[in-house]
C-alpha cells in the first residue's frame, strides 16, 4: 500500500527520480531563457574544443601518444561545463516579474 502511494507521488510529480528532476529543471531554465539550449551547446562546442586543443598542443606529438589523457580532459570538461552552465542559469521560479527601479531600464 505504501509503495503504491510513493509510486503515485513520483508519477504525479511528472518525474522518474533523478532524471525527472533534471528534466523539470531543464524545462524551468528553458522557460526563463529560451536560448538556454543554444548557450549550453555553444559552451560545450567552443569551450571544450579549445580546452582539448590546448591540452593536445601542450603534449609531445600533439597528444597522440597520450590519447587517454586527452579523452579524460574531453569527458571531464564536458561534464563540468554543462554542470556549471546548468546550475548558474536562471529558472522560471527565480525570475521576478517586476524588477527594482534601478534595474527596470
């Protein structure tokens, strides 16, 4: 009986655990900033590409002998860039409809 109530609570909130929380957060960020997905994509493409190219350029033989380190830079950089952009983005609930007078213009 308790399991059914818990399952009903999870389904009524529109989520499937952590994935549901992420999707709700994504929707809230896109509602607050319609260009959020484009900004995340550009951050990933430009930021991670520049980081990986810099990492490869600093290694002998352009990093081809140490591709495991280059790949780990790619993975960790992608995750950190996305997480930073996701956590710092405004959400729909945090955006106020009326700004203080100093910011109104």
